[in-house]
């Protein structure tokens, strides 16, 4: 059961998929208009690893999950922080 790399022609999403006997579909938009890419499974370098990590971090930072998590963290801090100190009034 080979693992293939694909790029969706509809939305541009790139992904890997274990292909059995069915026709694969894009996990993002469910389109079956896919282009099979050349796999670099045996090639690994420090530059490729850095590029993949950078791309994954950028994709995660743009994801709804990441944004929702940051909003929740800010709300949690605001809810549980002590009120700001007010300057003492002079008599």
C-alpha cells in the first residue's frame, strides 16, 4: 500500500495519502481533481527539514485552532488577573 503525495488543483492543498483501491479526494475541499507529485521520500537534508518545519509553523499560525487558542488565552488572563492598582488619592 503505497503512500503518494498529491496537490489539489482546486484549492492548492498538498497532502500525503495512503492509497488503497479507492480514488483519493482532497481532505480540504473534497475535490478529486488531484495531481500526483514526485515523492522525495529518500531525500532528506537539513535545509528541507527547516523548510518543512517553517511551512508547518506558518500553516498552524494561520489556522483557526491557533487563533481560537490565543483568544482563549487572552480571555483567561483577563478573567483571572487582579484588577489594576489605582493611585492613592491625596488628602
